[in-house]
């Protein structure tokens, strides 16, 4: 199976694995420097790697082909990402990674609620039970 067509689950598991490494690497890396500067450096690394990846794979597309709606929501997403990273690095600077990361993952609960109420997505009873367990688990780990 070509890696680009692999299951969403494989990509999601890879995302979770890299997110875990992000927390550990960031906790160690933020020691001794300002958390905002750490976020800035991380952003430069991401821009460099993604730029190289797009150049190597030839996946840049003309900016004029991107709809105004996409521009708006990608801009809002970028602003939210930046705010999330600034808050996350600040939390890691002063808190334990094992307690900060689970609270950060409450984003899963928030996404589920917004997905259902705003985007019209649907979750089964089993799905909602999972969301409740994720939320409760995050709180239990963070307050232990």
C-alpha cells in the first residue's frame, strides 16, 4: 500500500506518536529559555521542513487557486495554532509534561462538541462515552 493512501488510523496514530515526542522534546528543550522563544524556534523548524517537503514533492500550488474561504479559515487555524503553541510551551515551562499533555488533549473533547454542534457531525452513544472517558481521564491524570 502506498503511504499516501494509507488509512486515516495509521496517520492518526503517527500523529499521536509525534505529539507525544513533541511534549517530551519540548519539555527538555524549553529549560533555560523563554517559552515564546522556544515556540518561535519550533515554528522556524516546521516552516523549513514543510517548505523543503513541498519543494521536493512538487506540491506547491498557485496561491490564486486557493479560495477566499480557504484563506480565511487557514489563517484562523494558523492563529489558533500559534496561540495553542504559545500556551502549551508556557504550560510545559512551569508544569510537568505528564500533567500538561493530558489537559492539552482535552482538545479532543472540545473538537467533538464543536463538530457535533457546529459542523453537524454525529457521534454514537459509544462515541460520546469515549469522549467522556477521554475528558475524565485527562482530568484524573492532570490532578493526580
